[in-house]
């Protein structure tokens, strides 16, 4: 987990340094809060547009797909928060494999859920034909 966080931090720091250089090059005197406001705002609206287009497309076919993506996204944030909390409090070990296993547990549980839903669908469809 520590290695993954260091890699993510290195990537973020790289882009941070490039952004600082760009703002100085352009003669902008933005403080840290203003940069956060602009960068997160731009990333957020770009992400919103992409997610909105994806969800509009998926809504034509399956609300389940949208629910899955949303749930998975919330779980990613949740398991990272748990692991970071363990690191901060010292109550447990912060490990990337814990995140992987937790999300894998959801994937297996979701596959079982979808299998049950599919079976119920086909049983109902078959029983309607028998009537």
C-alpha cells in the first residue's frame, strides 16, 4: 500500500510542479487555494460531463449498470478511507491488498446477485409460458 501511495503522490507532485511552472510562466500570481479551486473545478466538470454521457448511454440499456458503477465508486472511496484511517490511527495495517480483497468481495457478491436475478427472471419467463 505504501508503494502505491508513493507512486500516486509522485504522479500528483509531477503535475503539481508543472502547473506551478505554467502559472508562473503565464505571469499568474495564484495562491494555493485559488489553484485548488480552479484545478478541482476543471477536473470535476470534465469528470461530470464524461460520467453524464456514460450514464445517459447506459440508461438506455440498464439501470443496473449505473447502480453498479455508482456503488463500486463509493466502495473505492470507502475502502481507501478505511485503510487511511488504519494508517492514521495505528489500529490495523494499511495494505493495498486489503483494498483489492474488499472490492473483490463486492464483485463476487454482485456476480451472485446477478445470477440469482437472472435465474428468477428465467423461472418467471418459463412459468408464464406454461400457463
